[in-house]
C-alpha cells in the first residue's frame, strides 16, 4: 500500500489554499451583523462653527515714542473701545493724554539688545517690531480682551501705526479660513522693485498681515531662534517671513491689503480697486490727501463716513452706460464717480490709472514697474473723465444713498449730457457679504435712471445671470 507522506512544503501549500478560499468566502459573504467597534458606538457632537467677527481678532500695532502722537488720528479711525481688541507696542513709555481713553492699551516692548542686526544703514527697531508677534501671543489675557470675559482670539493681525484697517471687512475675509490650520495671510508690495529687494512671497508689514492662532502660538515659541539666524535682513516683516518659511508656511495672498509703496496721488489705485474687500491702507503721511480740499487725516476720516455704513462696498467699482447719450459711468462707491464721453470698454476701466509716482525717488527701470495692470492717466483735464467725489451719505436700514459732487468745471468741450451735470446720487442695498460672496465675488451692475439733467441718479444692483457689462448697441 502506498503511503502518502506529508512534507513541510505540502503543508505550506495546503495552508495557502485554505487561506485563499477563506478570504474569498468572507469577501463574498460579509457578516450580516458585524461586531460594532467602540468608535461607532460613540456619537461625537461637534459644536457648530461660529462666524468670525471683529471680536475674534487681536490687532498688534508697531509704533514708537517718536511717531505715536502723530499717528493717533489714524488709530482712532478704526479702533473702537470694547469692540476692537488691539495693542500698541512702543519702544519706551510716553506721557498719556487725557483723551487717550479711546485708544488701544500700550505695551512697552522687551529689550532686544541680545539679538544681532547687521543690515547696512538699517534700523535695529526691526528686531523689536518682529518680536511683537511673540509678545502679542503672550499678552492674550483678560486685560487684553475686555472685562466681560476673554473672547476667543482666532487671528493675530499685525500692522504699523499708520496702517488703517477696515476691521469688519477683514473679519469677513478671515472667516473663509480655518483658524486652527496654519495660515499666513497678507499681500505683496505694489512696487515690483520692493518685492524684488525683499521677497515676492512676503506679506509687507505696513499693509498688515494676519496669522491664524494655531500658527501664531508655534511662531511665538520659535521666533527668537530665527532672529538669531537673520541679522542680515532689513525689516521686521522679512524676519517674520523667514521664520515662517522655516516652518514650511507660504503666504496666502489677499489683495485687499495695501502696503501703498507709491507716492503722490493714489486716485488710480482707489478708483479701480479689485473685487476683494478693502482690508487696509498705509502711508497716508506720504501720499497726497485722497479727497480734494481736505488734509490727509481729514480725507481718511471722510472716507470712513461711507465705510461705517456699508464696509464691504467701499471702493467697489461698478460700470454702467447710457447709450442714448453715449456716456460711460464708473462708480467707485464711497470715493468717486467718473463720467466719460463715448463707449469705454470695461476691461480698460478696471485697469489702474497711473496717477502716482514710484516709491523710490530715484527712478530705475525696475522701480517704474508695478504689480497690477495699468493705463496712462492724461494730465490734460479735457482728455480725462469728469470727476464727482463723495460728499455724503443718507443711510437707511437696508439701503444707502450716497452723494457725489463735481470736482470743478473745466472749459472743455463736452456733450450736454456731461456738461450740465452738477451732482450724482447713487442708490444701493447693503451688501450681504457671506462666505460665498467672499470666496467667489462678482462685480455688480448699475443703471442710469432717465431722464437726467443737472443730477444723475444711479442704481446699483446684482447682475442677471447672463447680463454683460457693456453698452447696448
């Protein structure tokens, strides 16, 4: 009789065959009543996310004992006691005035003499200003956020004492982002030359930038070690950027931040603002007053008459046409209305007019380059549009009526439709700037109400789905 001998190799083959059939059976016949895991027995209820508001932001402002007094008017424009969380960081104590109660608390920065600084002809204060990031995180206490309880700080926002923030717009924009993820949000300089000198991937500090709370806490812990490695860079923003780069974080750009690295007349930039909400403006002591006939502080205060009633709409540009009189009108809400003769195509009107000069007084090839589409601005008033600047506002619960007056009449040949105009009224509904509108904005349409002679009435509205912003044939 033959004897079947089982050798180890046969046993291995038999086990593999049995295992294969078992796996096939389990895949073909799943258990009807699987044993529940412990995780499936527990229902984790997450609290609904709340909207980010101004109270969730902490503004940390870099100032100095020399500049603080002159910059107080700019701070008062956007800082609201018991609403805005803000701190001003100074190099040394200053004598407080009796009317300083409407200004943010002051913190004296820590000594930075142990950190090296080697940039030729630079300012050592850049180290102190960079460390404001660390000191701001360490200063989040009840004394910072108010006696009614510690509001949860989601975002740390940094700027200079001449940075004017549009706080409600900033809160709405930051609401798009998860504050528990790592975010570094700001914008580059308008000047190609400045970006080339420092970095195209850096948020410029004068325009302001925001850091999410989760990233800010980590950055605060490692910042001092970074400062030791970067004595050779120029400014505070370069030091913060370098440390964030070492953490592996890149800049997320929001075009509403404005460093304003230009000189002279800012009209061209303000009149053709991108669809993104206006978040900040800077260098008001360097540029010309933004409204004719007013001082620099007065002109910014005048702009806030419109800002305070409908923040998301400020500077938003809408273009409409009167084909019967061959007129094109560009409304930059809360700032200016431009009235052109003829059919001006929209792509040309949304380009920035070069009304300003370069940041560097000694112009070079690169200093004349800027980071946006530009078109020439004629110095001949008869070749330029007629300008009607913002005069006032009559707000209602859900509506706004803004008024614009002619700058001055020129002895130019104009059609009757333009020559007879004295003022312009613009009707608009308050913008409901929800998250979708923030992430996917669309330009509004407008209509010129007929007939008109000395006063033109314009209505702003949402465009229809297939509506084009163009003159009717």
